[in-house]
């Protein structure tokens, strides 16, 4: 395989499936199956999951909740998602460990890169929850940070579209697909792949980013096998 260790970024909305909020077990199981197939190929997998299916700090701030409190609530939502996804993975025979950015010993381990790498090398999937542990940082930034800290070969952002486009393909039917990009392209063209902090982190640490559609069955495996799918961002 081209990659030995990956960091997969899943949005909270991905777990929502066709539901209006919360966790859709069928959708979550579909993503777990994709992870399981990659895991069975011997790839070490770290996962960062967002919390937007449960709580979004930006929306809360618009309704009068303090931004710091809103972000903290969003971080707690990622712990709920991580715990659910851990349970689903283990139900199909994949051992998974949840590590959180801040201490909550009754629910999960506190993150350390040393322990995370050790778990990965012992054939566990490691799910990172709680964002970075700080307000004002997105889960994209948390994913970039964890990818660097566990020395992942690549960060893979799972989306509901086939990769990066020059505009939103859900709103613009003429949006053009972009196969390869540099980090600077993303920033200069203000492409909404992920927030600029995450892109800069990846740029400064030479961490390639792939954007793929994980709603397509076997798309993760196809990418890992070197097939021409998704968008790759690198120097």
C-alpha cells in the first residue's frame, strides 16, 4: 500500500446521513465498513470526527451563546460521536480507542502522541475527540494537528462530493473539478476545502491532504490502492 498510516477526518454531518440531526446508525455503519476494509489491509488509522450533527458553536453564537462556551459544547459533541463510532467499529470486530484533547477519564483516555502511536502500531484504530481542546479552532485544524503528531503519511478529508471544485458543486452545476492543488493555491483562491489554519499547518509540516467522497462505496480503498479518485493537496 502507498500509505502505512493515515488520519481520516469525518464530519459530524457524515454520521447524520439523511437524518435531520444526531447519528444515523446505517450511515455510521457504512463509514465503519470503509474503515474496516482499510484496517484489514494493514493500514494504521487515526480518525478525527466533527460534532456538527449534534451542536455547532457558530450557530449557537448567532443565537446569543458565548463563542467560547459554544466551541466547548461543540468539542463535547465530538466526544459523543467518537464514542458512538468506537462502539460501531467494535461491533464489526475492529478494536478502537478514543482519546480526548482534555481530560475526562470516565469516558476516554487523554491524548498523548506517544500512546496514540503505540495503539496504532498494536493494530487499533484511534479516534481523536474534543478538537484541539481550545476554542476558536475547528476540527479540521484538530485533524491536521493530529496527523502531524502521529506522523501520518497523509490526512484524508471525507466529503460528500468527489473532491475539490472551484465553486460549490451542490449550488453550481458548472463547477469545475480540480485534481491537484498546492497549499498556496487553496489559500490564494480561497477554496473552502478546510480552514486556512489547517492548510497552513499541513503546508509547514509537508503533510499531504486528500479530499475524497466517502459516500461512494470502496472509494477509500480505491484511493489507498492508488486509483485516480479525489483531489490531492501538496507542495
